[in-house]
C-alpha cells in the first residue's frame, strides 16, 4: 500500500485507518480533513487520495466506513487545491459508485454530482465524461445504475458533439436487460428531456423511451412514466403533450398494478395543470375512476389529493361540482381509511372554496362524516380543524354540526375537540362561546378518562388567555372551586390538575397573585388534608407549581405549612413527595 510519512499524530491516524477495529477506523475517517490539512494540498493529491482508494477494497465489508469515505471525499475539494484539482477525487469515488451496497453507491453518486457542479469545463468534458463512459461500458448493473444518475450532470454542460456521443450510451441504458438499470435510466429521463427539449434530433428518441416505459413488465419501472409526463408538460408544446402525455396518463391510471394507479392519484394536482384541454379532460376522467378504484389504497390516495387538486386550478368551483358525486360516494365507502382521508381534507377544501359552498355541499359532507361509525374518521375530521385555515365565518358555520363531538363516545375525539376550543372562543367571543360550547368544555374537566381531564386543564388556561381575567374569575375559577368540593375524589383531583395548569409558567400569566392567594391557596390547603391519599398527593404537586409562581415571601407564608403537614402524612408516597418538595424548594 501507499506509505505516508507524517508527523506522529498523523501517523497515528493513518495507522487507525488500517486498524481491524471498525469503530477506530470510522473515527479516524471522520478526521480525514485534519490529515489532509497537515499533509498539504500536494501530498493529499499524491499520497492520501491513492491511499484512500486502496481502503475502498479493504473496507468492502464495512458499508458505514465507505459511506463516511464518500462524504469526506465529497467535502475534500478545498483540501486538494480547489476545483481545478477536483478530478483527482474521481478515482476513489468511481470505485465507491460501483459497490454492491446501495446506500454507498447513492452517497458516492451524490458526491460526484457535487464535484461536477464546480468542476472546470475541460475537466467535466474530459475525466468526468470518461468516468461515465467507463461505468456505462461495464457489465455490472451497479456500475450502470450509478452512471444513470451522472448522465444529466454531464449532459447539461458539455458541447453538442459530446452530447451526441453520450446520449446513445444513455439510450442503451434505457433498454438494458436488467430492470434495475432501466429503472435508474427512467428515473432521470425527465432531467434528460428538460436538457434536450430543443433538440429535434434527439427528442423523438427520448419520447420513444417514455412510450416504452408503459410496456415494461416491472411496475417499479412503469410507475416512473407519470413524473416524466409531468416533465414533458413543462417543456413541450400542447400538441406534444396531447400526443404523448395524455395516452401515458390514461394507461397509467388503468395499470394492472395498484401502486402505479396510486402514483397517478398522488400526482393529480400537478397533472391538472398540464397545458391543453385534452390533458385536463383525461386527468379529470382518470381522477374520477381512481376515486372509485377497486383498491382501497388507491381510493385513499385519490381522496387525500382532493383539496390540493381542486385548489390547484383556476376554475376550482367547476371542478368541485364535477367531482361532487364521486366525493359524496366516498362518505359511504366500505373502507374507513378512505373515509378518514376524505375527512382529513374536507374542511381545507371548504375553506378554499368559500363560504357559499361551505354552507351547502361541503357542510353536507361534514355532517355525514361526523356521524361515521368509525372513530378514526371522526378523529381525522376534528384533527383537521386547526389545519384547515378556517376564517371566523367558517368556524361559526361549523359550530352547530361539531358541538356534539364534546360528548363523542371515543375519548380521543373528545380530546381533539378540546384542542380546537380556544380557536372557537377567539373567533366567537365570550357571549356566543358560553351560549354554545363553553359549558360542554368546562364539563370536560370531569371526563371519565384521565387524559381528557388533563387536557381540559391546559385548555382552560388557553381559554383564560383568550377571554380575559373577568371571564376567568366568573366561569373558570368558580368552576374549579365547585370541583374541589365534589364528593367524587376524581373531581377533586381534577380541580387540582386545573390549578396546576393555570399556574404553570408561560408567556401570559392567567392568575394574579391576589387571586392565587384568595381563591386557590385555600382550596389547595383544604385538599391537602383530604381523606384520599391521591388527592393529598396532587395537592402537594399543585402547591409546588403555585410556589414557583408566587414571590418567595408570599409562597413561604401561604404554602409552607402545606408541605410541613404533608411531610407527616401517613401515606408513604405523599410523605416522600412532600420531603422531596421541601428539599428542592429549600424550605
């Protein structure tokens, strides 16, 4: 191997790179820049880079080491003297780009692409292009797959004559006998089309590659036709789109593999803006078929793209009306995942279409989904509230339909509805909030599920911030005081959970020091002597939260006695927590 003569620390790193210990080698590789800096640019090019190339073969059983080597080589251009010397890094990266381990190849190709971006024209047309030609000429599929990723980089910067030399090699990769090579070639076809869009001599050959994708046996190759159709629509005239892209869309939407059809459904928003009336008619027809596809996965994807697809076009109201019968059918779909996908996007769709549509067809969809027997569908609908971009009018319109969700039989739906409550309060104002969903929200503090009760306490804090101190005293503080006197110990604990939530530190304090001492300290003091140990335990926890909020002298005088009493408690857990609090608060 290459013998590097270096100062002692560098010699140690070189020795570690040859070590049998994988971890030691990897750590040494991470310090490659240190070695290169110490050696200098010339010795790095003449000694270190050849040495690293030898490591590729030595570390073929350690992919992680090779990935690190790829990354370090990709960052090594300044270490070898700048872009004019970047070509000296091609040798080890070429060896790395043909290794069987896929992630190593992909990292090496990414590094080669980065090198090519800053490489002088003469080196790109010389050593870099020669590298691609060598890789395309090898028998191994790994070499050809990596070459496919490099073709567009060179094709966009070399002369026309060199393009004419390179393109036949690329076209041969498109018809290679190995499916993985054909797939890699097809994956860059859209880039090649974009580069060669103005070349009449080559466009027909490239379009033939696009047509051939639909005839491939492997669905992983056929699925790439869709993105290439999109690229075609962005670079070619309407006549070419109608002649080439439209048949491709039609065939892909009817493909025997559901993964191909699902990909068409996922690309609907982009396909809808392809130029020409023929493309719009075909995409709409395909979308309607996909919404009624035999596979639930395809219907789910098609439903997920409703909002993005309809809002992508200028005539969104007309498109919505055309799809409305198909959308309505989805509310009765036998698969809950499909109905859930519709529920996730229906409010966003309504917000984009405007209030008039919101009050009509969209509200009908919402009402059907609210009654769905599957909890996941109702949950998807509620979860989408905060993402839908609803205005105040939209919230007010929805309110009668969704208010019943505070009493939904599935606790996750109730919890999700709680999280949307501060937005309702902000849009509706105090009076309308309390005349509609306010009482139901306060009632959630006594929900039969602990997670909901805990969420309710934090939501009450948010409501206090939104609706102000007067509303807080009149409704929230009084409600908590009543809970503290309830015969059920769970309700008394709920009161303490709310007190803790109200006193947590935040951007806005919702309880003044006076209110804390006058209203909540007596409640906590009373519950600290409750007959139920769990109540006393939570009283101690609430007292700690309040202590951190109050001035030290006030906290000591108002709350100190609570901890001293709990330290003498009969319950082991209560006593332990109280002692820990006394220690942490330095009482």
